C-alpha cells in the first residue's frame, strides 16, 4: 500500500423528480405542487431533501469519506440544488454545483455537485440531443452536460447524461438513446482531438443496460471501459422493473485510468449503493429502491433508483 494515497468516490444518482413546490409556467411541473394530485407540500419537499442528503453523504462510506463528485438526474432548477447542498447532511461538506436549464418537456435536467476543496471546475457546457417525433416535430429531451476541472493533479472531463426513457416501449424509443450516444461520442472525439490522452468519465441514467446497443455504441466507438457490465446480476442493479434488475445507471471511463504511467488516479472498484435503509424493508417489493412516489401515491422514500459509484486511488 502506498502511503498517503487518497481514495476518491465519484457517483451518479437519479433522484426521482426533485421539484420545488412553486409553479413554473414554462415547464410541465404541475404534478409537483401542493394543490396537485400528488400533494407535493413543503414538508414532503424538505423530507426528500434530508433523505437524499443522507444517501449522498454515505456513498462510498467504506472509504470513510463522502463522494467528491456526484452527477444527478431529475433536478428541476438551481433552487432545488441550492436547497440540496444546504440540507442537513450535506451543508458542512462544502459542495457546489453546475447546472444548466434544458428544454426537456418535463422540466428536469442533469447536474453535477462537487466538493470545491477537491475538484476545481474550469469549464462547463451543454450539448443538445436533437430528436423528432413521428409527426416530424422537435422532441425535447435532457441536454448532455460536460464539466471539466482538476481533481488533485488530474484534469478530468465528466459527461453527465439522462437519456430518453422506455415509456413508449424499449424498441420504439431506442433511436432516441442511439442519438444521445452519438452526441456523446462526438463530444469525446472533440476532447480527444484536443488532448489525445484526455481522462474522460461518462455517467448517467442511460435507460439502457450495459449490453444494449446504445451503450455498446458508446463503449466501442469511444473506447470506454464499463465496469457496470459485471456489476449487474440477477439480484443486483440500480433499479427494478417487473421484479427484474436493470443497470440503467452506469459510469464509464477511458482506459487510461488503468495506466500507472499515464495517470495519477487508478481505478479501484465500481458498485451500487444499496444499503438497507434505501430499500423497501418488507412486502413483495422488499429489497427494491424505497421510492418517493408510486404513481400518485406518496411513499416518502428516497428515489426509484439506487446511486452507483466508482472509486479511484491516487498513485
């Protein structure tokens, strides 16, 4: 063991509709208001912030420290991120965030929270995924977020994603996720053109599993390593649908994190954060994520996804 080596946890978490309780006339947030059928009240909002903060603060806890970087999906705006990083379990940990509003029809975006003491942001930008529906009209989805900065002595390029859902059917919506993969591949090609040995981390809720075509396209064309292809099993995943585990939430990265000569950061492990407290305790859904809502029924849990994370050790 190398003395004074540091372990960094980098995570991704789809936090299931983190909306404030205010009506935004520009987005479809009408389900998440005190007067809506879901009765999204300030008390419920505060409870969710506290619960999410508790989870985030414990990801990678086997190392004794909270994560230095966490990508997020399903955040409404800057306000909810400000409230999240100032919530009970996170307020003393020194997080800041990067967020851009996208044109997503549901009014949800991706974001990145990070510990300012460890990660120094140098640049951030977004890339749109251009989609059309069957009528030829623009179909708005989440933007792809690129955040670049220094973690210790390493320059990192982090790409955060939330690709289109399977709600209208897996095959019927596959073209949307393939389009997103092509956008990410083009971003990576640009980064590698600027710096051939760029250290790139791609994270997100891809709404596809590691062996689906969109992830294969991303992995092969951009020459990425996906540790979550071996984490997924019959009894482990990041979300559960019809009693089957899926690994839609993944973190991929360039192979130079394995190169002791080309990197000060070495990949150690990848896993799902599925501690008992974020799961259903009993009943037929025992062991599945403890959700905030099931349909319009309030359950008071955390999210319908588990967080995923990777750990790197300094050399």
